[in-house]
């Protein structure tokens, strides 16, 4: 599943790669005044009878308040769905008209849209495009751009980066783990490297920089393949519904996010020195789901999330990150997708998938910039609930009616991740996208782990007696008491799942249990206070948090010991 950059060739050139990628290449800025408009049409992904394509139109004429791009297929391609434009087809003729939100097209401005289609035989790129009736990609014979030397070569991404590869062991985390009694049992497990502020990129407070980690990854790699996992986590107005993980950038500082955070990370990751690594990014956890569940008019709304939905900077930031990092041929972008206890309800599931699609096509990004999604990042939802299923009924009531499930469609992360993958593919994401599941803290083992279903007295006794997840509510997310290490990281554990990962390093706090002054922009959230009795986001249940916790990301020895004690599978 590769992202192929545009080569600047004649407009009628057809390029077909090994992955079935085709391009209509267009002139660039040089001599652009002689070209009224340019259209860049790229077949991003292609399979037996279907494909997805991205189209970028650039207007070099007078500014427009609406636009329409047209082309004609020489073969039998048929558009089935589109995004960021109203795409219709009559016979071989296709028309893509702007949506209400992207009709403005300034002089020199561009708009990008995409679609999914079917074909049989060849899938040739159309030879001619028009913008409002004017033929694009042709001029009076003036010059065209040479290839841009800063553009990376086409990527050679594998379908699953974890397959046949070792995964990077963060020496800083490993040292902390090994220093704990019994910690040597897991100190060699791979974990994610978190870039949670600008200073982290170059190393802060004596910590390793991103380059330091990548250099160490090359050492660990040796002659084989190695995955390096990095968490991209610094959006403006970050974590609008969780004060413990607020960040350094204010809600409007999108330009700073782009130029001082994403751009430097992209420059480092694109260094040819690191081209042999498989770099997996987890893009902005807990951001986009907030725009679905924690905005007005919902009872769970917060003013900060309303602000971030209104200004669009979560969507812009994620789109920009996907676009820029997706340019690096050996980067595999995985977008955070919440967890089943957040997005598994009917009114959250589809809306979230649609929002992921919106972000994946914002700021120049396309669905081809997304290699997959990650569920349960830094969370505690059980991987599999073996003792009850969503289809069970007890005492005349469905499991969905139990207080714990509360009408959710899913009871665990595996079923949620697999279903979400199917939904995303139906919306135009590549049919080969893979899911990651963070299993770093969802084992729920130890003496209290149920060995069978609960009593059938009622649907609540049945579910509560059999569930592995021992939280008071699935909305509880901070330093959960009783949690344990989950499945060890492994590749291809289930259909549609690229890997189980420990993206959240076990033993690093979710947030302080009381207010602690710090220079990292991290606030105090009552959900990390063990005395807190809840809010609408956790159905007014106790927080279930451990006491005496440090600020998020800092080492929390008591939590680490509890995670080892309650590990499932157990530690030997």
C-alpha cells in the first residue's frame, strides 16, 4: 500500500507501478501563468475490480466561488462514492463539483478531492481534464517544471510493517523497567516513543532526542528489519476533555504546530540515514473522537472541545501530519481510533469513521497517507471478553441492556477494531488497511480474573460476574486500579490486525492524582483523583484511579508493579 508522488511528465503520460498506481502528471509552478489550470489525478490504490483515486485541481486564472472539474474515461471505470466533492457520472463522463465548504478557489489555489470506483480490464488515467470548461494541463509550449529534487522517491511499503520485523526497544523505558523488582521480565519489550511537545523532538531534560532514538534503532536493527514506533501527540488545544494531558499549544496555534513540530519531525524521519527503518507513527491520540462525543449539544460536552470543533484545528492538524509524514516513503501512519468504550455506540461509531475520513483528506492528505488505525491507545479496554457476547440474552434481556454494556455494540477491543476496519474500508480507505491494538495495560489478570460467566440471575449479574475489565465504567481512563499488562507485542495476531503493540509504555503515568506544578502544560484532571465520584463521561462513577500518581508521562513505580502483578497472560 504505497503512496506515489507525482512525477512531472506530459499530461497524457500514463505510469503504472507494481502496485497498480497510475498518474496523470501536470506542470508545476514554472510557466504556470501560461497554464490556466492543472489537474493531478492519481490512482492511489487498486485491486482486482476496484480502485481509489485522488484529484488535485489548481486554479491559475481568476478567483472562483465555485468550480467543476470534468473528464471522460476511455475504459469502463465507474465512480461509486466520493469525498470533498460531489462526484457524478453519466456514461463515461465524470463531473466533480465543489462542496459548500470548499467552493472558493483563489488564483493559485488548489482543492483536493477523492473517490472510489470500479473497473474491469485497464484502468487508464483520463487524458484530458477541464475546470469550468477550460482545458487544464496544457499551455502555449512554455516551460514546465523539472522534477522537484526534494520530493522523496516512491515508497516501497510492505502490507504489514510488523511482519518479519523486530520492534524498537526504548532504552530509557527499558532502564526504568529493569530497575523495578521483577521488571527485567519485560524490560526488553518494545514500546512507543512519545513526542508530546516540541522540546521532545530535540531532547528535553536530559532525555534522548528523536534522532538519538533513530540512531539507536539502527543499532538494534542490525541486518534484519526493524519497526520504530513514534507517537505524534502535540495538537493545538490537545485533549480538550482531559486536563491531565493538555499540551503546550493553545487552541489557535496551528501554524506553530505545523512549522515547529510536524515539519522538524518530517525532516528527521526523511533523512536517508533512516530509510532502512520501518517507521510507524501513531497520529494524535484522543483528538478526533472528542469532536464526536464531547461537543454540544451532548451532555458530555466541554467548552474546550466546542472550541476545537469550531476552529477545525484538530482536523487540520491531523491532515497536515498525515500529508507531511506520508511523504516519507518508509513511514506508516496509523491514526488513533479511540476504543470500544468510547466510540462503540451507534451514534458515535459511524460519525467517528466519517470524521477520520474528513481528517485524512484535509490539508493535502489523502486516504493513501493512512496505513491503518490504532485502537485502545493508552487505554484499558479488554482485548477479548470470553464469558459474554453482544448477542447473549439473560432473563429476557439482551447483554446490551446491562449497566456495563449500556447499549454499546461491542464488548471488547478486538471486535471493535475489526468492525471499524470494515467500516473505514466502506468509506474509501484502502482495503488493505491494518489495525493496531494497544495491549500494554488491558490484561486484567490476577486473583480477581473471572474464570467463567456470571450468575444468570439478571443480565447485570451475568455480565459483571464474567467480565475481565474490572473498571467501574469504560469511561475511566486514568491510572486504573487492578489493571494488568496485556498480550505481549506480536505481529498479525488476528484477521485485519497488523499487531498488538505496547504503544503506551507501562509504568508511565496517565496524569497526576493531585495538582502538580510543571513546565509541560499538563493540568490536573479529577479523573486521576481516586476520591473523584465522576461526571457524565463516565456515568458518574468513581474514577478508579491509583493514588500518589505523578504527572502524565512520568514514571509511576506503584502502577508498574500493579501491572506486572495483574498481567495476563501472567509473567513467568
